[in-house]
C-alpha cells in the first residue's frame, strides 16, 4: 500500500495566480485553475485570505482555510467546484454526498489528479 500525504499542510500558505486586483486580508475564491479573485458574498468557492496586495496577473500567497490534498478524479471537474467521494476512491463534482472540499485545479478526464482544499 502506498503512503499518501496532503500536498500542503494545514496552516501552510500557498501561492496562486490572481485574476483580479486583491488587497491583503481579503477573502479570496477560486476563479480558475490554481487562480483566485476576491470572494463574492456567501461564496461557495471561498478558500482563504490574501497574504498581501497584488495586481491582476500577479502571484499571491493565500492563507488557506484547510489542508490541500490531491486525488484522482472520477470524471471532469472544474476548478472551484465542490467535490465529494466518487467511485473507487476518486473525487467528483458534488451532487448529493458529503462535500470534501473545493477543487483548486481542474480535471479534464477521469484519472486526472486534482488539488482540492478540504472543507
């Protein structure tokens, strides 16, 4: 049996691309594949807070709400989608089950490995 560890540990800051201007301390949400923007009201894609100011197109350190993990996708998953358990230990876009987290990267096909911040 292979070992599996989270990609980033709880409390670890992670770098993302910014798709809009962001001010340090703002709550951010997933806006694309490993990118963030300021979160909207009651955002279902919010993942943490900005560590500093950044212009659109820059790199941003984000203090995440939970640990970042990886898993194989059961099918295509969009960045920013809520994910749940899929068949055979995979993850899929959440529809009815317990939400495990929010996808930080996209999967084009089944078997692609995605990153997700755990809820």
